[in-house]
C-alpha cells in the first residue's frame, strides 16, 4: 500500500495505465469509508456492498480523468457520494425494500456484538432502539443533506474536507450541515413523542408480573 | 444573549468551534435558560447517536470479491489474442525470465513484490503455453524468496524445505520441467541462475505457514496487521498466500500477531540483512 504521497502518485500512474493491482493497493485503505458511507446512504447491507463495489469499478474506469488536484481519497469519496445520491433518486417511487428487512440485518450485527461480549444485553437494546430511530430520521432528509450529515457526524470529516468532496463553498456546506442536523433532531423528537416513553411502560408491566 | 442567538450557535458550541468569548456567553445563557439547556441536551444526544453508527466492519471477503470484479472488468478491455501464433516454449520462458531479471534488477524488492502482477501482463500475450509460463514464474518466485541471505547459490537452494501443503513447486519439479527443454539451452539456464542470484541479493524472504479457521477472514486480519505495522501487502494469484514487506524491526512483532490470527510456523529463521523483511505467509485451512 502506498504510504507516502510520492508512493501514492506512482500507484496512481500505474492505475492510469490500467494496472488493476496498483488500483487495488490504492483503494485498500478507503474501502471501509466508501462502504460505510454507501451503507448509511442506502441503508441495506446488500445494496451497500453492490453499490460500493460499483463505485470502485466506476473509479477504476474513470481514473484517467482524475486530475490529481485533490487527494485521491477526496476524488473517490466524491464518486461515492454522487453515486449514492443518484441511486437514491433512481429508487424513489419504486421503493421495494422493507423496513423490517433492514432492521433484521441491523439486529444481526448488534447481536454479534453482544455475543462478542462487547456490551451487555441492556446496552444492546438501548443502542438498537436509538440506532433505529436515528436511521429513520436520516431517511427523511434529502439525499444531499443526508450525505453531508453522514460525512460530518458519522464519518467525522472536517468541514473543509466535506467542501472538497461535494465541491461546494465552505459556507454552503456549513449551513447545509446545520440544516440537516436541525431537521434530523426535529424528526427524532417527533419519534420520541409518538412513542410516549415506551421503556417506562415496559418496566411497569414487568413489575406487575413479578408481584403476581 | 438571546435564546435565538444561543440556538444558532449550539452546534458550533458542541463542536468547540465557537470563540472563547461566544462559549462563555452561551454558558452564562444556558445556566439561566432551561429551554435552551433542554435544546442543547437534545442536540448532544443526537450527535452521540450519530457517532454510534460509525462502527461497522466490511462484509467478509469484500476486498477479494472487489478485486475479482476489477480484474474481470480490466480483462474485458484487453485486446483479443491473435489465433495460431505459437513459438517455441523455452523461448517464451527465457523471455519471461529475462523480463523478470530486469524487473528485479531495476526494482529491487518492489520488483519482486510485483513479479506476480507482471505475470498477468505477460500471460495474456501467451496462448497455449500460458499455463506453463505461469507455473514457471511461480516456481522461480517461490524459489527466489526463501533463498535470501544464502550465498552458496544453487546447491543451497535445492535444500530449501518447502511444506507439502503449500503446493508450491519444489526444486525437483523445476528439474522435471527443465528436462522438457530448459536444460538443453545453456543461455536459458544461465539466465535463470543469474535471475535467482539477483533476486537473492535484492530481496530477502522468509516464509511462514499459517493455519487458520477461515482463509478469507485471516487475510483481512493479516492485511490490517501489516498496515498497522507500516508494511505493504501483495496477494498471490492463487489467493492462498500473502507476501508482506515489513520494516525489519517489526518482523518479530508481526510473527507474534500472526500467531494470534492462527497457528503460525516459521519455515525460515527471520535473519534477513535488510531494513525491510519480505515474508510470505502461506495460508492453510485448519
């Protein structure tokens, strides 16, 4: 894997000549981020895997057009974000996936964490609920707002990096993120109100059971 | 400070992006305004929930599958090979050997690491003898790696212990192939020897057999480990071994980590006279 900037340049040059293995080395350290952004944009693991691999294929096909004015990673993430946004748009209106399916895969992952002993079942339940709520709230944002929120608050990119990825002025990115957060927060509050503190209700029920 | 202004600055405040002065004003306001305090708590909770969504591993075998798709994509772009164009086998082989010699001479360790990439390029040009050429390449690569540090030359090379399970060609299989034509030609033989000694000078290599539960999962772990130790990775064509280039001072640490991934067994003794160690990890299913 290229460690220095010079090393990366050499790998990019080789990839531009059609060297798949060099391209493989270039993307190795970015696979997780690309997959992850795609997963949060598209929700399902299967979709995320397919689309993220499509993103890498697209990048390989187009690496000749990469002008190297930005970092390779920035260029790659730009393709990832744009492809995910397009995919969401393309699917709108013909939504075939079920929320249940998504929840199931998320549960499977979380269960594994419990099995690994990383957290207690109580922590797991709480986290599962919170994660489901926040993912639902994310769904109500426009794909562009969702993208910057994912980049900033899930992936932890700086505002400057995000501005470069989405090719927008810094000020626009900041206000877009702020708007996305406010909308997301409002949705979360609505969900909280709708559910009316279900955790407490459950406890009461359990208590009643034990008294009998 | 007014509530409206406070709320405008809340996100920036939580990210510590406000000026010290603004932060102070916000804190004063929060101390006396319950509504804004609640608002700030909500914001904080949301950011924390978002952070929890960040811990996600790649699906198993992700990289391998992706590379497969990329190679396929790339293969589709290669021009079709003109039919009926075959020459004497050994000539092709000596060409390959000469090409490899050049790569090694020019590229040193990197050259050896990329030999296997080289053979993709070469083999697509070949027709019927492509398979054999690949075998040759592999044999020479396999032989050149463990041989490092030895100056005895050929005699020493033939004593290298190669595990049966590794399915790599041994010295004896090389002579079998030689019988088919290689040995007849002195030049080819010379080239081959020159290649081997050049490789031995440039790239010192050790070998480790690693027995694991699942090869794909182990590969991911090994890659991560190499990455953490500041090394580089090269996967072999057959997918059952990984070549690592590791800074010399990290070689022992690397071996220890391998032992956590599976049952590691050294085939060579990790005594390379170089700043970087080439280590081939041969993966085996438990």
